[in-house]
């Protein structure tokens, strides 16, 4: 049975995910218990949901599992070098999380890939990020990966080296086509020096093709990398 779908909880519904399972347990006519088992750890919550309302499972941007994170740190498979006043285009793949929705309200999430974290910046004032690298992408089922178009523009007179990018999670949007392909909106980076990169999410998705069957809200957002890339 496919992961991303809509269903009513009349009897118990079990959804298998890469590192565990999610049980939707009908408690009574008005309440459903969501029981998540992830890596042998179990948590549960109650939601008010009638028998006529749908649970919607959709891909969402990768965020923290049990820890709140507002940024994704994506490490490139290979570092890139930008010549002075030049541009570079990367086509990335990022894992998605599973979003559990009732109508348009997000009620719970679950990871669909290995979850790791990384600190960007100094230990006392840095930002905790969801960490994504080639190993995590390669170990994630392809149906849960989304494509992203990343453009880096250097306005510096010097050569700039870059091995990672920090992306604001609230600026990421998800698009799903009728073929089941997942796309993220575009991200652009303006590099002014080796220690200053302005990362911005865009409203469009350049790689997107085919009929769109689902899209999340697009919110353009910016993050400044002040400690190099």
C-alpha cells in the first residue's frame, strides 16, 4: 500500500515506515490515538477525529524528530569551487518526512530517513540543524526523496569554496506529481565572501514537470551563513 494517501479511521490502521510503524487506533466515535514506534521507542497522542473525517499522509520538509530544528544543513557530495563573479548550479536530492494532517492542519510527523543533527556556527550561538549528506540520501527509499534546484552566485572578486548549505526549513515547499515524484522549491545562494552566504528560498520549482497533485504552501525565507560554507 502506498505511503501518501487519505483514509478514515474506522478500525485500527497501521502504517509501516522505514524505522518503525504508526498505529491509528479508534478509541471511540470522536477520538483517535496515534501511536508511533520509532527505533524501539514508543510515543502516543490523542486527537479529536470523527469517523467521517480523513487522515491525510503527505510528504513534508525534513525537520527535527524529537528536537526542534529550524534549519537543514545539506553537505554536498563533493565540495565546489566558484571562480570570481561566477555561478554554479546543483541538482540535489533531499529526504522528506511524513506529515500527518487532518484537513490542512499538521497533527504529527515521522521521519522517513535517518535523522542526524549538526551545529552550524559556534557552540554558544550556533544554530542546530537537521543534517543531510550523501550517506543519508543513499539510504533513503527513492519514493521519499525530493529534488531541489540550487543556484550559487558569487559576487566576490576572490575564489570561493563551498561544501554545504544551510536552508531555512520554513521556506521549503513540497510538490508531488501524478507520477509520485516529489520536488522542493528552488533555493538560491548569493556568496559575497568566503564567510558570508545569503541563502534564499524561492516560490518556484525549476525541475518540476507533470501534473501537480499536491503542493504545500510556499513561504520565501532567507538565512545568512556567517561562518563559511
